[in-house]
């Protein structure tokens, strides 16, 4: 019986499907990307869920109608960051946050006033500034999250184009190439590519090309070279000749490489001035302002209190620095940076664990308790329970050369009333508070990242040598040697190099464990790529697995193309690192050297001022000023102390703690900024560098502040001795 037309169509449809099926799953994206998108998005982006919950819970109290421009701006940021919120919820959440801080703080201040405390107008003003700043900061959160998304996604653009180009060189099917990239790329760009298929499945677009073009419209203003590269790939489908089609595909890869280099070159020239402004406005000027705060507080009769300084320096200014550095990072072009996904590393569980924080806490806690001794002596009855005085003179402690005042600076020598702590000993002990806080993070970050950093350095060494190894592997495949045997051949020729371990592991998996090539590379427990979590290695091996199905010649050409790509991208990376080196080194030296040096000296000066004013008050009480009154002037020492009353001065104990915590905050903010500028959004590098920079900064600050406090206090004691 002759076959019917339907039978013939089914036969050849099945044959075409088998030819186009380039991976083990279903030949179409159906089944891969058709799960609930909300569930998929939530599993891929847990970091945004807390902000979304806040917006959903607090932002639903009422609805706000936004202006057309604001609504479009926030909606665009929400779409880019894949947030499940509305513009109204974002603005309502920011508004509620502002009023909660403003009215909550006002209620606390009013309650303190009714209980007998003073009404602090300055604190009300600072709370108003903080609440207004939090409003603008919270309303800009979708844009910052969108920038984070784009920074991470854009660092995967070049590998994405490479995936599609290499795939389409041997199979000219645009849908399958995009599906292949979505399957093997890392989030967040893979999430974007999967959403392209999702939009087709739900009927938003009729073809993958329409969905891709809509997606690319979002990158038009941010990464035009990515859009142009995609359009070139699409145009290759219409080329009648094979050589011209391949040439267009190679051109698309060159377009994105050149575009990334040109934009980063321009960025390196433009970013230096904003970073200098951040350093001046966020570190230098606030630190210099601290030098006059002790005297200013005495001249204003105690109107400036330590908690005013804490709100200003530990809340408002760090948020301002965070805002300014966020603007610098928002200008960073995409397409360049670290692309490896930290979560794929086998050691990620150790990084994610909180055990390192507990270890750091128990190591840092004794230092914090030492630093809190003046607090306990001043605000609790612990010294009375221990049958000890609240304060001792330097002479009573056996070190009278430090002067005749009180060591803790807790007891007013004129009235005997408690104040401070403002003595040199309190100031020295207070240094242990920021040291203890810093130790918590230094120990935790070191333990969390040390093994991961060693692992990354290991595979970075492999990447440096991987170009020649890929070329050798491609030559072996081109000679007709099966891929399984080719790995053994390359292993023999790479002895003594960093890549030998990778090829040896693959060969052992094949020869000793009987694995197939794909399992030998990507087995979740034993695969070689798992122990070398490099995007370059994973990309190369994925393309090898897929292209070898088309034949050894196709696989050989694919590996040769990757080798050439790696050579080009390495040149670009080296050049960009050279250009960024000056900026990174300047800002790092400012952060870990100049900032702690200046802050330590300022703290020492504050201690000297407190010592001199306290000593003058003690001399006035004992009448031991000698001829000093004639030297000081007609008003005498009483007139001087009427202007600069040490009791109303900001306690240097609290002032130093504020400065120390502020330095820690600045290290966190600037380190994250510098890593982002250099490598994109790199969580591992940020954590590791923060711990290292914190160690250098706090160590230098502690030494400089200790020397400055002791040295300048002695100078003040000598000056006072000359007046007696």
C-alpha cells in the first residue's frame, strides 16, 4: 500500500527534528521554559524578595498616582530588575518609611522631653534630614537593583554572543541557538533569555525574533554593541552563501568586543573625577569637621551632643556616600567583568554558612568589652559593686607624668558631677570598640573566602594557559582522534602546567570511572568543570559537547574559534586593567592609608583639647594656676572656662567610636565600589577585598590614633605644667 501524504510529512518532520535536536532534552524549548515564571524568578533572585515583601506589605496602605515621567522611569527599572512590584507601591513604601522615621523619632524625642530631658532641636533637624534622604534612597531602590542586574547580566554578554555564534556556525537555527545560550549561560542573562521564550509561550509575541527584538530594545541605551551584535546574527540567516554567513557571525563577535573596549576606555577617563569628589565629600571634609566639633560643642553650651554626631556620621553621611558611589556605578558600561557564578562553586556552602561570623564574634567580643569599660564605669553601678572609684587621677594610677587630671574623665573636678567620658584613658580604651567590630568581619570574611579565592586563583592560572590547550585539543580533533582520546593526548603534552590537572581529571573520569565525555566534564559530583568553576572552561566544554555531535571537524573548528576569542578578550582585559590600575590604586591608598591616618590624628587632637580643658578646670578648682591668669587675660581662667566648659564638650569617648565605625562603613562602601568598577558585580571579590582593606585600615587607624592620643596628651600635660 502506497504511503499517504501525511505519512511522508510525518517521516520527514521526524527526520528534521532529529537533525535539529542538538541536546538530549526536547528539540524545542517547550518543557524547558514553560514552568511558572513567578516560581522560576523567585528561585533565581531571592535577594530581591525582601524588598518586594516590604513594598507589598507597607506599600499597599494607599495608592499614589505618579507623574508620567516618574511612572515610566520606575516602571522601566522594575521591568529590568524583574521585580514583582508596582510604581505606586515603590513610592508609597518610600513615603511611609520617611514618615515612620520622622514621626517615630519625634515621638521618642518628645517622650524624653516629658520625662525630664531636654528638647533637642538639632536632633529633630537631623531626623528630618535622615527621613528625607531615606525617602529618596528608597524611591531609587528599583533603579539601583536594575543597575545591579544589568552589571551582572552585561558581564555575560560576550559569552552569550559567543555561544550563539559558535552554535550557529554549525547549525543555522536562531531559535535553537538562543535556547542553547539560555540553557548554558548563568543567571541573570540566562533568565532574560528564558523570559524571551516565556513571552512567546504566553502569546505576547508570535516568534522568537519578535520577542528578542523587544528584549533588545531595553539594552539600546545601555549597550548598543550588544544590540548590533544580535542584529548581525539575525542577518546571517538571510545570507545565501556559507562563507558570507560565517563571516557575518564572526563580525558580530568582533562588534561586541570592540564596543565593550571603546566604552570601558571612555569610562576609565570619566570615572576619576567623580571618585575624587566622593573621597573629598565623603571622607576628607567630614573628618576635618570632626576636629572642630569638641570646641564647637563647648562654645554652643552643649547644644551638639554625641548622638547628633552619631546620626550625622554613621547614618546620613554613609548614605550620602552610598548614593554618590551608586551614581558612579550606574555609569559603568556593560560587557566587561567577572562572569563566574559563585553559587556553582563546590565550596559555596562554606561561604554561605554563618559559622565564620560566630567565630569572628567570639574573637572580637573581648576587644569590644575592653572598649566598653568607660561606659560601664560612667553609666552603671559596676564600679560601686567592685568597691572601686568611678574615676582615678593619673597620679593615683602611678603615671603622674600624663598630667594632673582624671584618667577616665568621668568626674567634673569643679562640681564632682558625672560627665564624659572624656579622659585620655577612656579615649584609648574606646579604640578597642571599632577594632572589635572590625575583627568580627575580618575573621569572618577571611574564613568564608580563603578557600574560594585559592580555588579562583587556581582556575585563573588554568585560564591563562587554556588558549594553547584549546588549540592543541582542536588540532587533535581535526586529526580525526575521538574526543575521549584527545584529552589523554593533550594531558601528556601539558605536563607541568596549570592545565594538566584539568585534563588529567577528565581522562581519569573516562578511563577509570567509565564516564562518557559529558559526565566526565559536568557530573555534579565528579565532573572536572565543577572543580574548575571558570566560565571560560565551562563555555568551551559545553560547546565541545554540542559541536562534537556534528562531527570532529566541526568540533575542531569550534575550539579554534574559541581559542582565537580567548586571545582577543585577554588582550582587552589586560589593557582595561592597565587603564583602571591608576584609579583603583589611588582610591585604595586613600581608603587604607590617608583616611585612617587623618582620622587617627583628629582623634588625638580631640583628646589633647579635652586634656587641656580638663586640666585648666582642675587648676581653677585648686588655685594652682600661678601667674596663669595674667597670661590668659583680664577674664582669667574663669572667663576662659565660661566659654570652653569641658562638661558641655562632646565626650571624646563617643567621638572616637563614631569615627571608628564611620571608617568601617567607608571601607565597606568604597571597596564594593572599586570592585564593581574593575570586575562588575563580583560578590566573592568584594567580600575578600573588604576583609583585607578593613584589616589594613583599622590596624593603621589604631596605631596612629594610639600614638596621637598618648603623644598629644603628653604635650598638653607639659603645656599645663608650664602654667602652674
